[in-house]
C-alpha cells in the first residue's frame, strides 16, 4: 500500500465544502472545454483531462484521482463556477408502481441483436 505524498485537502486549497450543494456522487460531469486551460491548479487540470474522454459520474472521477468524493466535489464546484464543467443529475431510477413503458423499438433492436449473436 502506497502512502499519498500530498494530503487531499491540499488539492482543494484547504477547503472542505463545495461552493454548490447540488453535486452528488452520481452527478454526471462533462468537460465544457476541448482543451485544458493552463491557468488551473494541477488538480483541476487533472479533473478536466479525465473528462475530455467523455462524461463520468463524480464518484468515478474521484476513483481515477484516488481522492475522496468530498474533495472532488470541491474541485468540480470550482470548475462549474468557472464555466469549465457541465453537471447534470443522474437519470432517475425506476420506481415500482409508476407507469413506465419501455421503448418498443429499442426492445426489438435488442432482441434482433441478441438473435444475431446466436
């Protein structure tokens, strides 16, 4: 087991609370830029680098950085404030008892694909 040389709170400038309380561990993050600006902290640059390949939930970004989710929330909220990151709530989970109808065409395509595998 390796020990981290830089404590996580240093990555956030000693802050432990995000500027926004809307972020959840399942919040989907996506970069709002095509290139990482050079005037960011190394931690912020790393978050954007990870997201250049596509959107990820906040918890996955934290896993890539080997940082606690709470610290990545602080980094993400700063990037949101600067307009460098987009965030959206996770898709709502299916709730039993609610009217939900699957897309018939999608199900037919899935069945056709499964049959093609045989």
